[in-house]
C-alpha cells in the first residue's frame, strides 16, 4: 500500500487526536435517557441486541477491522460481544485480551491515581500546583484566547490540582489550540501523544520532549490560554498530572500506576509500551480516508513498540477490554475489586463526581451543561470518557452498570461510535425494563 496516497486535506494531527476529547461531537452521554432508565433491573440479559447490531454493522461492512463490547452489572463477569480480526484480512480474532490504543481513556486512570494521593494526604484537591511544581507560581495568560503569545496578563488565581483534573486550569493542548500558542507547544515539544512511525502527510511527527520533568518545566514557560478556574478547555492537564504524581509520591509515574493500580487490580495487559512478546494480540490502527480504512499504525511496526518520550498520562496507554473492565469494576465497587481494596471509597466517590470549580463555566464547550470529574465526564449518574481511536467507556452508578467499546480507527468523528454506543446501551436497557 502506498502511504503517499493519503490526502493531507482529509487527515491531520488535530483531527486524528482530538476525537479523544469529543466522545462524539454531540457528546456520548448527552441525549441518553437519565438515571430513571438505568434503574437496576433483576433481568439477567443474555444478549444486548442493539449493541450487537451496531457491532455487526461496522465489522460486517468492513468499516473497522474489529469491535469488542463489554457490558457488566456490578461485580459480575461482563457480557462480551467480539467480532472481527486484529487487522483487516488477517485471521487472528479480536477478543477480550486483544490490545487497543485507548488514548484519552488514559485520563480517567491518571485521574484515579491522583485521587489515591489525595486520599494518602500527599496532595490536596484545592492545593496550589506551585506548592508541588514551583515553576508554575507566576503564570501569564493570553489576553485573547488563541491570540498573541506575547500580549499577556498575569494569572488572577493560582492553578490548583482540582483545575488540572477537570481541564479548568487554563492550560492549552496542541491538538486544540490554533495560532501562535499552538506553534509554541509544537516547537517546545509539549506534544504528549503519538500516532504512527509512518510519515503521513498532514499528520506531522512533532517530537515530544524527553522526560516528564522537562515536559512540566517547558509547559510552565508557555502562557496559559485562559484564566485558571474560569472555563473548561480540553488540555494537557492529565499529562502534567503525571509529573505531579511523581513529585508527590517519590516514584516514577509509570511505576506508581503499576504498583498502586495495575498490579493490585490484576491489569496485566495495560502498557505505555507494548512488549514485543505481546504483538500477537495487538490490533492495527486505521485512518479512515474516503470512507475506506487504511492502516496507519500496523501492530508489528507500531510506534507503541518504541519507548515513549515519557509516560503520557493523558493519552499514552494501550490496554485490553478485560483489563479496562477490571478498572471499571473497581470503580463500581467504590475501590473494591475481588475482595481487595484498591483505593478508598471516598476517593472514588469524589473522583467520579462533578468536581468543576464554582468559578468555571462550560458554556460553548464539548461538555456544556454537564459535570466533570477526575479526568472524565460526569452526567446522569455516569462517569467516563473516550479515546481518539474510537474507544469509549463509562460506568453508571445508578444502575451498577459498566460498559465499554473497543475498536481502532482515526479520526474518531469519522463514525458516530462515541455517541452511538451509549445510545445503543440505553436502548437495550429500556428493552430490559419493559420485559
């Protein structure tokens, strides 16, 4: 296949990566019926027909190579729907142990890791960031959003841990910002994400600075795009939180996740770098060009086989449906999993609640009228987020339900999966209630 055939007018780094924020342009949980629909049912569903139909349609029409959906009640084993192969034209079937780039579904994991340190007393939810990272003590803010990078005003209030977790710290994002500030992010290597080893026109290969410490230091030198605590704006905040976790815990960020979350929760297939030994279950990622999926990150030549510049707490993890279901089970258990306490109940309850600062507005944003917790959207009793390559997951505490969908394509808005999956789940739940 000739990769030079990619049309740079149809695919770009911004369009590829921003899908992790969108959960579909209409928002995955917006429009889904509220908590009344999700009331716990005594029904024991043997199938989820609306979800199954969605999976069959996308895989059957070869829009994607595979899809794996997991739906589970409380602490019970999930019901799984898996169709397709790890790559189009290959024979290996996708299943619960296949590996997927979850991109921004990394953010809730980083958010819960932060809540663990708050529970430990090593961080405070409203603690100024500068107490942990002094370089952020005297921040400057763009006078005009996405305007001049030199016409600046002082920050009116300090950045706090709460603001970083909820995208209200005023930090920018190279996949969101435009103009001079976006160029600054790229020039200084403040680009916490990766897509492919392949030189794809329009995608760019901006290199991230090496090391979380250097990432944080360079970020502190760049102006904020908004006043701290003033407005929700998708950002590099959860990547910065990786450095906060390192300083507060005295451990490297990836080691903290491994020792405090992944190993205790039995998440043995969640990596920042995929081991060579696991490539046999790694999926291929596709770019959707003219409605056709073309491989942009083949599993056996994936950029995720390389050591990343640093562990990207906002978009860096590869995981399996089985592992992510265990993470969701832990959340539904308010920190308990298989009889073992992974994190405190209060930490989960606070982290999955609406933590937005009272001073912050969501008007005109992707989460308008909704809440936001530690790295994930909060609405109608649900907490969750999606990833740039088509993955989406949420837990609904009112129902005791967890649900996730895994596939691999970019940009995520090429198909309405982020929004369509929760709607399909809601349709099946309504049918169960009527049974």
